């Protein structure tokens, strides 16, 4: 297999000069991409090129910048099937779901344009001291770090608002999804985005470190795990004047109460825990159910339904609900996690098992951890749901809050007052009532409390991190005040 020209710098495709790396189709273990990491000096080159392109890009009007984004969006529509197929091949995500990723990406354009206008307005107020003018300026060069679970939609959610605001970008995708990143950049190239405005560097954690610690970047936007986010924070460290916005994982609780509509609640619980094979930062990791006959009944039904979930290759026919995990390591860590919980006294309601020879396809796991003394505060990034029994609603809330994360949380309840109480006391950036934890709105702020993130760099509020407000007080000619300050004479 020929090495791919893995980097896109200054409008040209070039080979990385660092270590070779590959990406695999997780369903077949076949290699689908190979190329070389960017070296430190190639990362520096990308940053310098982005710096050089910055002046011209931010001097354009918003409408001009917007026109490139609209052109890119048209190409997303035109190539949507190719894009979805590439996501499926490289991540293992079923085709129907990869298609929803492209739809979400297309929807991001209007949201980003609206958010930019609403969050970064230009305003003039006439006052006695002159005109008070509010405007927003871009930071300059920003680094975007993308995750593998939404290899196109999530970095796109940082890139679009950054470009609209007038920044230039160096994009470092996950090393597990280089092909998805490459395809995205091909579309930007086809959209004739000016050279140097969006650059792609690829590679492993060394490449990431070279970018995060580069003094030439003015901001860093990241979506990914808490461990990597904390690492980037250290690498970027000591630069309080710059913007570092992190959107990280969660150990998300879903609290169930005896609701009327059992079927819908079971459906939404399955979506919450097992969509994308549990590889979404918003997925439910802990299911809090009443310690009662109703609670037992609910878990029994859930187990029954989950046994029937169809799993398989991304392009299987009929379509699976759950595809593979991203890699054998990812599947191993779920199997090990399940094993450790069992050793600590958890009881298995539904055991996850490996289903393919590539070592990536897992069936769903439902583990009752009520008897485990202290649960590890860990984000199991896969199809592993921990059940916890609660005795009172307040105990459920306190158990739900017993985590240093705080991304998404949910409640199933027929009682609005109970929900209002939940909303007041739960610690999470995204709260859901009678709906799945996943599928958070892109038209709302997206991010969490605690180690789930330090800001809301994604979705609607992304605009806030892409530009800074400047206040100017303006008068077309100087004029003396009616009364001079004491002690002054002219
Ligand atoms: C999810 O909730 O499953 O645009 C991910 C965004 C979010 C991502 C949601 N809507 O950033």
C-alpha cells in the first residue's frame, strides 16, 4: 500500500517525515490508510503558514469567509455517501449512524453562522463621551484536536466557528482516523479555501505535543478524553493569555423512576448506553434504578431487550444497531473493566463478549454494581452499563453526583416537580428529562463540569472561544469637557 501524503500545508499535500502509522478497518483488521507523522519542524511550518495566512483571512468580510463555508457545505451534501462510508470503514460505526454524523455536520453551518452573529456582534451605542463600539477579533492561529468517535462532525464544530471568526487553523485529528481527516481536507481544497487558512497535520501523541506546546498558536480547542485533555493542558501550560478550551469525557448517570411509559424508557435507555457501541462522551455509564420490584422488573426487561440488539460490521445487511469498537485495545479495556467489576463483587446481568476475530466487536454489558463498595470513577468508553440501586430519590441524586466528571445526566420521571428538583441539584453541563443522554443539541452550549471540561468550546458557544470582544470609545475629533478636572489649567 502506498503511503498517503498525510499533511496538508499551505494548500498542498505533503508526506510526513516522522514515524509511519496506519489506520485499520476495525471490522476486518485490514489496513485502510498508511502515512507518516508530522515531525516537530513540519508542525512549526504548519503554524507559521497559518500565521502568514491569518492577515488576509481576517481582513475579509464575514460574508466572504462565510461563502467558503457554504461552498464546503454544498460539497458535504454532494459527497455525503462517500463521507459516511469512510467514517463507517475507519471507525466501525454503522452506516445509518455515519450518515447522521454527516447530517449533523451539514446542520452545523447554519448554527455556526447564527452563533457567530449572536455571540460576536458588532454594536454601536452613542454616548456623551463618544460612540461606544463593540467588535470581536479573532485570536489568530488556533489548533483543533479532534476525537475518533465523530471524526468529522466534532472537529468541524471547532473549525467552522474558528474560520468564521477570522482565525486560521492547524487541525490535528485522532491518529485512529487519518483517512476521515484527509477526506475532509480534500473537500475544503475543492471549496477553494485560500492556501494556509486550514492546515492538516497528522500523527501520534508526539505530533500532538509539538502542536500543543508550540508558542505560535493562540488557542487550542480539544474534544477527547480527560486524560488527553489534562496532558494537553500541561503541554499548553503557563500561557494564561491564550485560550485553551477542553471538552472531555463523562461518567454520566441516568436516573430511572417508575414511569408510565416503560417501552419508551427502555428504548431511550438503550440509546443512551449503547449507541455508537457506547463510544460517545454523552453515553450513560451508570443507570440508577429504584431498589424495588419495579426496579427489578425494569432491569429484567432491559436485559431482555439488549440481548436482541443487532451488532455487526458497519455495512452489514441488515444494518446493525451497534458496530465495532474503534480498536482491539478499546475492546480489551471494556473486557478488563467488566472483569475488574466482577472481581470487586458486581453481578453480571448481561455479559459482554467478543464477537469477531478482529477483536473489536462486543455485545452489550449490563453489570449490577450495587454490591461494589467504591466504584471506580472511570469512563468506560464502550458498551458497558453499570446498574446502581437507590433507596430514595435524594440518594439517587447524590450517587449520580458522586463523580469528578459532570458532562451529561438524565432523569426518567412523570413528575415535573421531581425533575425541577433534579435539575437544581444535579451537577452536569447537559441535563435531559425523559429523553436519551446522547444526541445533545448543537444549537445549545455543549460541555461539562468538573473534569469533563473547562469551558463550552463545542456547539453553539464555540463562537465565544473563537473571538474576543474589544471595546472602543470613539470620537471623530477631540473636544474639551464642560468642566476641567481640579488642578488642571489650559
Ligand atoms: C452527542 O450528544 O451524542 O455538536 C454528541 C455538538 C454536539 C455533539 C453531541 N451536538 O457538539
